[in-house]
């Protein structure tokens, strides 16, 4: 075992066979040139050294489970570096989806309590929660642009600038304004399509309709598709693809599904 309850500074080593099994299970990881795949493996080892995994409800964190999560989690920071994840340590893995209790107060001061079924959650300066059933199925769900690991870790990137607002930290106010301009236009257009589909029987969107909830959710949903189904994402969201290219850096050798 890698020793999940201890912090380690040296990058973790893992067998070639284990790494190749992860690449086979999640083909979108290897759809890049050899140097990027090597970098991905290096970052996954560093990630395993820095983070602590905890299994919930009896779920056992095996080496294979931890590596599968690590390899997907570092994909968004392949060119940015692991410093973008230095505000937290813990990753909690549940065997399946979780029923979360929610509370909100409306403008009239009325408190509303409800339950929400979730497959993942990222907490500001806190741990990331993931459903293993969703993580394990990420290879198959890539064609739908769905990936719970990337979704939650993009939320962590978004949160580095404060409250999640669909804009990661930018080098200047000009860059931030440019990002927000593109993101807002794309979000509003997507939200309109979702409304038309849900209320008037229009065509369903390829991207998960959950992205219409808020602009920060749209950023996370769009990022999932950008990394795991880049070809279709570029066809449907060319402006966002160009925006993400500038921030996340060059990614793909083979456009994939």
C-alpha cells in the first residue's frame, strides 16, 4: 500500500502495469503526446504524496483507486502545476452517490431545507468528496463529456480566487474581464438552450444541463467535456475551447471522441 494516512514529500512510485491499467480504463488520459503522458504520471505520483485519501461507509482505498483518482485530478493542472491544489489535503471517497442535506434562506428570510443526491463536492479550502461508482465509470461517460473528478477539481481551481464565480485567478484585471465576457455569453446561451429543452420540448444539450444552475457550475461542466471529449467540445463550443486553451495550456495530440 502507498500509506494513505501519512504525508509524503517524495513522489510515489507505482508499477508500470498499474499505470497502464489506468490509461486503458480512462483512454482520454493518454490522448496526448508521450511527454505529456509522462508528465501526467509524474504529477499523479506527486499528488499521491501530498494528499490523504479516506474511504467512507466502509469503502476501501486501494492503490488502484487512489491512482485512478489522482491521474484524473491532475489533468486540469498538467501545465499549471500542483500548487493550484495546495489549499487542501483530504479526499473522501464514497462507494456511490451521497444524499446531502441542504439549507438556504430566501429573500424573505424563510429557511428552506432539502436533500440533494450528489456524486461529488468540493469545499472551499476543504476536502473533495467523490463517488467511486461515478469515478470508475468515467471511461465510459467520457463520450457524454462527463467526469466527476475533473468537475470537482475545477471547482477547486475556481475557488482559488475566492467564492466560485466561473473565473479562475487571472494575471490581470484585463485578462479577468476578457474571461468573464466570453464565459458569460456562453453561459447565457447554454442556459437558454436548457430552458427551451426543459420547458418547450427543444433539443437537449450535449453538455450536462446541470451547468445551467450557475456560471460556476457551467465552468466545471464545460471543463469536464473539454478534457475528456475535446473534439465534440470544440465543435459545439469553439469560443470556450479557445479560452480554455489559453488558461489550461496545450493538451491533446489526438482529438479523441
